[in-house]
C-alpha cells in the first residue's frame, strides 16, 4: 500500500509542481515578486477541498459525466492561461495580466491534482490499519514531487537568461500539449465527441506502466495508444503555443 | 452504407455493461464486449471509500466516489485483452475486458 501511495501522490504532485516551478522561475527572471504563488496555492487548496467534498454530487450531474465536464473546463482554463503567460512573458506593460495568469494556472492545477489527493487520502481515513502507511507513502510521494519542482526551479534560474527563457518556454509548450491530450481523452471518455479508434501503439517502446512512461506523461502527456483527435489537438496546441513562444522570445531579444 | 448505419445509430443502442466494486474487488472482474463497438461501462462503487477506475490500455481514468456510480465510455476496440484496475486498491481491484473476433 505504501509504495502504491508514493506513486499516486507523486504523479499528482509532480504535474502541479512542474508548472509551479517553471512559473516561479519565470517570475524570478522577470524580477517579479514570487509572493503571488502563496495566494494561488491557498486558493487552489480551497478549490481542491471543495471539489473533493462535492465530488459525488458533481459526478452525478449531466448523466454521470459531471466529473469529466469539470476536468475538461479546468484543462481548457489552464491551457488558455498558459497561452496568455507565454504571450505576455516579455511584455513589461502587461505584467499584471502575466501575474494574474500565473495565479489562475497554479490555482487551477492545484484544484485538479489536489482534489484527487484529498479524495484518495480521505478514502483511507476510515481504514485505520492502512491510513498510516498511506499517509507516510503520500508524504514521500509529495516530497519527491516537490523536490523535482525545486530542482527544476534552480536549474532554470541558474541558466543564462536566454537559455532559461527557452527552456521554460519549451516546458510550457509540452505542458500545453499534454493538457489538450488529456482533455481529448476526457471528451472521448464522456462520449462528448464521436468515438475514435486507436491509431498507433507504442507501448512496446515506452509502456505507460513504466517509470519513463509516467515521467513522459507528466511532462508532455505521453500516450502509448492515442486516437486521431488526440494527436491532431496535441499537434495544434503545440503549434499555437510555439508560435506564441517564438513571438515572445523575439520581443525579449529585441528588448535586450 | 455501413458508415451511415454507424452514424445513424441512436445513442440508446450503445451497449451498457455494469461493473460493481465491492470490498475493493470488481464484479465481474472479466467481461467480454463486442468488437469495434462503442460501449458504456456503468461502474457502481458499493464500498465506503472512493476508487479510481483506470486502464492504460483503454486510456481511461475516472474516480468513482464511495457509494455512487460513474459512467465511462470505451471503444471501439480491436480484438484483444484490455486490463483495468482500481488505482486506489490495485492489489485486489483488477479486471480484464475481452474483445473477441466476431
């Protein structure tokens, strides 16, 4: 049970921690106070608790598809604000919008991932003999996930400014693709778009069960057996975000 | 013709399969669904703790809160075996979906 809980909590924390570390590093590079993150985290945790407590009610909405609809909205919300972040990154006059977008992204990511953590832990609170190992495992998982975030943060801020921007933008581009890929999966799961067959299978190369598969999933939404819609939306979101990132990078270089 | 037939199929004709979760086990733990067909899984969690229905092979993941039910659409699937599991209690909550040639 302990190992399992390490894995579950790690996966959830890693996704939120990765976004948070990149945005904190960008704040550092732009000489913006990083205090926005505290408010965003608190809002995210409140939102995650509310979502977790009301999950049964939310799930039963829209013929049992309420959960997918809320999660799709969260993914779209994060995606839109990742785009705004990438767009406003090097525009000093838009600093307020930039900070606001980072708050929305981090808060929404915590709602999405944090609610699963709360639901998971809460399920074990009624099973005393398992609760302690699950809590210990969860703490280890959260610790590893946060450490990876801290590692990324220091990695980025210790690069030269140009490399730091490139690296951060590359991660945001991959995260944006991953968000759209996960959103498509939920659209299919809820039957909100016409059902699709799988177009290829790379599980022989990198299995989603493997550690590498899990890391690739957290980083760029890796999927061994995608559908056509998923691949198309993934590519489209990567292209759009890369376009925005390129524009932003040019502005940054011009500004010196 | 076949294409039109598929498009015009009313939503009601989607076959429904029920899976119950009891004591962190799936009932039935193995089921067979039709090939190349969209299928609706109705997952009923009778336990007092939440479970997450998950399958890498089916690309599906959904939390089923305690004492409640959830809907997951899967397919159309090629013939094969598609394992699924309960992410919160993976030692016991294991199952397989079989898709056989017609």
